[in-house]
C-alpha cells in the first residue's frame, strides 16, 4: 500500500520519501479523510502484539530470515507467516525470496511517517546517530513496551477522525458529530473508548461535556515508532559504509 502525505490547504498527496518522512503531527494539522483511510491499515497491523514484536525484530537489523523470526515465538510457522503477510500488505515491511527462505526488511519511510503523525509537536531536526547498542537497548521486551492500545484505537477511521478533530482544539459531542458526519451513538461510543485508553479527557461544561486530546497519550507510540525507524536507518547506513 502506497501511503501518501497530505496538505489540507493546497498541494496534492505526495508519495512518502526520506525527505518527507516527518509528516505533520495530528496536533499540528488534521488528516484528510483519504489519508486517514490509507493510514488506518498500518495502525491496525500494529495493533496485534505478535505483529508489533515481529516489526521490532525486523527493524532491529538490516534484514532477517523468516527462519529466525519463527524461532523467536512460541506459535506455529503458519501463524508467523500470516502475521508477516499482514505487515507486508500494510506497507510496513518488504520481503525478498532467496532460495527456499524469505528475508524481511522494514520500510523506514513508513515508520517515520507513523511516528511523525503521532508526535505531540512538530518534528525536531535529525539527531546524531545513537551510540553502539548495549544489552539494555536490545532487550525486545523494553523495545515493545509502548502501550499498543493507542495504535489499535487509531486503526478505526472514525476514531482517527475524532482524534484529528480534537487535535485542533476541544470539542463537544455535537461538534464531533458534525465534523465526522457519524451518528451520535457511534461518536459517543468511540469517545468512551478513547477516554478509557487515556487518549481523551472530558470536562463538564454546564449541560455539555467538552472533550480534549491528551497529547502525552500519543507520545509513547510515537517514540516507539521513531525508535524503530532510527534503528533501521542506522543499520542501513552501517551496511552502506561497510
């Protein structure tokens, strides 16, 4: 799936590239409906713990054989193949067959795109490459410690649209109904799930309730995806300089 960047004001959608990888965060610019529909499958793919860990294993090296991925899980090879297919079809990884084995590599531009989208503020200039990895930074349990609920919630186009609208400022349920075009019970149900995950907070205002986005709730997922992208970039740069 070719995910595209967007500009709500003028320019047509652009294909993601290393130079355009830092997309406007939700807190800076709202997504267009088409872009939300294109990005949702990526977030949905990351909503499964096995797929999230698979992506972290793939991103932590330049490329990895499916045989090594299968040995890292206590599930069948068929299950791993299914999850890898979902990651590939969503545009998060690439695969290349060599003989009887498939080798997987992460799409750095896709990770940078998702990480930039979830950032609480505008992207910072690129930072120097991190030092050599230590045992603490290679621990996979720590690598996947970000709360997957945020990513899973954003896999739904309507919830993603609600988050986009709230990124522009607090709003009532009626305003969100108008902005999404959805029915009030659907919007209320999604708001409840977002509140339970800590992504949205509510403030009573007379007869109405004002909902506002909690930027900090998006930071864990954003930093996690940014870390994966940085690791993949470092590994790729190291291979090119060898």
